[in-house]
């Protein structure tokens, strides 16, 4: 009986598609996706973001298949407020960190203008043609325009912010690596979009979040409130 159960479990594992989390999510733009926004001619999933060869250079991104819109994000376009008082959150000090984060990658679709841009390396499987049938998302919360001014700040060295305000923030769990399982990036432990989000939909929270935000659990992983 035990053996049968083990075999059944193994069969179930083999049967589940390896790309289950992206597949049919809103980040699946393949022609057979169940998402609303998708191409009409390319039935690959990863290709809308990644390419095995000839990807974008100069970005801290794995094998990126898209151009980056509008060059760089300017300091004036970053979040700022009278109460955002840590030097590590001041736009003039973090603009480089934001441009080297994953934000430009997300903005290559979420700026409301670049989703329809050509892929750097269109798939051979489709005859090296560019995606057809895509249209830019407009008029909803998924479109950020070309600024991040009214979006949660990113680009901060989380450990430095926390050290200056230990009553306001929980300490990093592993220095420069994570806070409560939320990943920090580069050698300094900087916050990116992917600190909160999992673009592949494997993080366990909606929408594409690294954890459920029920009871604001995501927010209170960092903020002591
Ligand atoms: C909508 C865009 C998008 C799609 C579609 C996508 N990815 Fe990604 N992927 C990203 C981004 C952005 C990152 C960088 C994540 C980060 O900032 O941590 C990434 C990172 C990765 C990484 C390295 C880091 C990690 O998470 O292991 C791998 C491997 C990867 N993707 C594989 C895939 C595969 C395989 C597919 C298709 C089944 C796929 N991705 C589909 C955007 C995408
Ligand atoms: C290849 C284009 C592309 C890239 C790159 C991309 N997205 Fe998206 N994303 C989309 C589309 C298309 C939607 C669906 C928009 C809609 O239906 O209004 C979406 C939706 C979302 C949603 C909302 C999901 C929901 O269930 O409502 C989140 C959150 C999101 N993306 C985060 C990110 C983050 C974070 C990154 C970068 C790490 C990223 N995306 C990169 C195309 C992209
Ligand atoms: C501090 C955590 C955090 C960071 C950092 C963050 N997000 Fe989000 N994001 C969220 C949460 C939480 C939601 C869900 C909001 C809701 O449903 O009310 C969300 C929602 C979204 C949505 C869906 C539209 C909406 O407003 O609900 C998109 C698209 C998105 N984020 C993209 C991004 C991009 C791109 C970045 C980086 C520039 C980013 N996020 C950085 C936490 C974050
Ligand atoms: C990974 C850690 C982390 C998570 C998760 C997180 N934050 Fe933050 N948040 C920060 C840091 C760091 C700052 C910058 C604080 C500073 O430098 O003053 C910040 C800034 C803010 C600010 C701006 C305060 C100001 O003075 O203008 C608000 C508001 C905020 N966060 C709310 C939220 C909410 C709501 C959530 C959940 C949706 C959330 N945060 C999730 C780390 C986080």
C-alpha cells in the first residue's frame, strides 16, 4: 500500500507542468493563455520576458528579451514625501539603485506604452516574427505611466533604514538577504519590486505577491505598526 501511495505521489508530481505558476496567469501572454491580454501568434510563455540568447545587456536581469522604456527613471519621478526621512530613501541617493533594480523591467510593460514593443529576440518556433495582437493596457491600476512617484518607495538599503529606526522596522532576518522571507537585492540588501512581488506567481499571494497580504501581513513583515 505504501509503495502504491509513493508511486501515485510521484506520478502526480510528474504530471504537474513545470511552469504551472506563470501559465495562464496575467503574465502568460502566449496565444493559448486564458489571460485576456495575449498575443495571437506566439505560443511560448517565457519569451515575452526572457530569451536564451542575445538578451539585453547592462541590467541586473536574467536574459531579458525586452527593451527598457525611456532610458532611465529620473530622481524627480521617484517617491518622496515630507515624512520619508531616511537618507537611504532620498531620491538623490537612490536613483541609481532604482535604475539598477527590476523596476525598469516591470516598466517595460507597465508604463502603458511599451507592452507592444518588439522583442529583442523573437522566437524561432514562430518563425522569428514579432508578437501580434497585443495592445497596451490603459486606464487601470496596472499602468504606472513613466513615474514611480505615487508608488511604494524602492531602491532603499533596508538594513540602513531599519538601523536608523529600530522602533519602526523589523530587523533583517539574514543580513542583506531578506526580511521575514521577503528578498533583498544586491550586496547591500536593497528593496526592489520583487521584494514584495513574485513576477512568476509562485509567491503565494495575490496579485503576484511574495506572501499573502491578508491582515496586511506583507506590510507588517517590515513595518512595526
Ligand atoms: C512577465 C515577465 C516574465 C515572464 C513571462 C517570465 N519571467 Fe522569469 N523573470 C522575470 C523577471 C522580472 C525576473 C527577475 C526577478 C527578480 O527581480 O527577482 C525573472 C527571473 C527569472 C529567473 C531567475 C530568478 C528566479 O526566479 O529563479 C528564472 C530562472 C526565470 N525567470 C525563468 C522563467 C521561465 C522558465 C519562464 C517561463 C515559464 C519565465 N521566467 C517567465 C520576468 C518574467
Ligand atoms: C511582458 C510584459 C510584462 C512585464 C515585463 C511585467 N508585467 Fe506585470 N502584467 C502584465 C500584464 C499584461 C498584466 C495584466 C494587465 C491587465 O490585465 O490589466 C500584468 C499584471 C500585473 C499585476 C496585477 C495582477 C493581477 O492579478 O491583477 C501585477 C501585480 C504585476 N503585473 C506586477 C509586475 C511586476 C512586479 C513586474 C516586474 C517584476 C511585472 N509585472 C512585469 C505584463 C507584464
Ligand atoms: C512594499 C511592497 C511593494 C512593492 C515594493 C511594490 N509593490 Fe506592487 N503591489 C503591492 C501590493 C500589496 C499590491 C496589491 C494592492 C492591492 O491589491 O490593493 C500591489 C499591486 C501591484 C499592481 C497591481 C495594480 C494595483 O495597484 O493593485 C502592480 C501592477 C504592481 N503592484 C506593480 C509593482 C511594480 C512595477 C513595483 C516596482 C516599481 C511594485 N509593484 C512594488 C506591494 C508592493
Ligand atoms: C520589505 C519591507 C517593506 C514592506 C513589505 C513594506 N514596506 Fe513600506 N516602507 C519600507 C521602507 C524601508 C520604507 C522607507 C521608509 C523611510 O525611509 O522613511 C517604506 C515606506 C513606506 C511608506 C512611506 C512613508 C513616508 O514617510 O512617506 C508607507 C506609507 C509605507 N511604506 C506603507 C507600506 C504598506 C501599506 C505596505 C504593505 C502594502 C508596506 N509599506 C510594505 C519597507 C517596507
